[in-house]
């Protein structure tokens, strides 16, 4: 899939600078259009609220959020080269729905880019990755909070477990993998798998047929798959990872699988995920 239409979630905190730089450099590399989405939360008074509600204060807070999104976008737009078109959209959502609204918007793009966010249990603006993963049906590039500077695509680590989500992640990253100088398909052996079994061979061959310089690496069985993948990514010098995301959505609660949550909590390089 050619990547020509990118969606960025604007993070107006200090950590959003790195995500914006990553997104703009990726749009430049891919020759893609970049849409930046700012999220403005509306606060609805609870039914039990007594007294006069401070609507003027709430209106001022909403306006300040709009201005913050506009300022963040203007920084990105000012740095964009002439070859990259950008635009700003504003999502005005009720608290608790912003992630889903962003995910629905992301359905109209090839790829969305979001920051790692804050601690588990943070607000909607800090957990946009979950909304994009569960509600968009499209790949999501998640950028760690420690990231600085442009996107690096030189060496890719593709995590393969044979599952549907892994297949979707690879399909959505072909255009990126073609730009990588080296691609390593990494599998982790099952505890009861035959020693002569070679999982990952077929998908590695598939990538090679796309003109991608891919090799296969089999890691030994591990108790904590997420930590094993992160450790190997650091040891191998990978610039980004590609992997399937696992979990489910129960009403408005997003429940991530153990490996996926470990990666999101402890990631040190950008990770492209698909669910």
C-alpha cells in the first residue's frame, strides 16, 4: 500500500514536538499529505451538579485548547517543505469519546501517527494510541515520548507471530519497508514447537518478492515476549518496529493484550502497529 495520506494527533505538551517532527519528516519522505488533528474536550456537567454551571469558564478553556492546537499546527506548517501540504482539523469531543472520534477520523487515512502518551489511565488526549488502534482499522505509528528529530527508516524490525494482526501490520508497512536498508523478520519460538520448524520463512520470502532486503531471525522461547522484543530491538539497533496489536474493546474501555501493553509502556523506538 502506498502511503500518501497521513493523520497526526497533535499533542500540545512538550513531548508533542518530537511526534510532530517525526510526522513531518515521514510525510516528506513518503511525499504524503499531512493532516494534523487537534482534540478539544468539552466538559459536560454531571446530572447531580447543583448550582449555576460556570459556562464562561468552560468556554474559555475550550478556546485556549483550540489556540494551543493552532499554535502546535502552525509550528509544523512553518517547517513543512514546499513538497508537503498540511492542514488542521479540530475534533471537539466530550470527555471519554475523544479517542473513538479520533479513531473514526483515522479510517480515512493510510496511516495515523500518535505519541506514546502519559501513564496508564491518563485522559483521552494521552491515550490516543488505543483509540486509533481499535477504532480505525488502519495502521498506527506510535512515537515514544523520548523521540527527538526526524523519522529514521534505515533498519526495520518486523515482529511475526503468524497472526492476522501481524499480517495487517506488514501489509500496511510495505511502502516503509521498501525504504529500509535492512529488514529483519523476528519470531519467538513456541515452548512446544518442533526444533526443525521455521516460522517466518514464508512471510520473509513474501517481503523479498516485494524487493525488500529481508532476513529471518528466530529468538528462543521467552516468558515475557514484550520485554524480549524490546531488548532485541535495542541490541540490534533497529530504527523502528512493525507488529500486530492485540486486545479488545469492551463498551468504551480499551483492553490491550499483555505484550502490546508492555511495548506501549516501555518503547524506545517508534512502533507501527495494526489491529
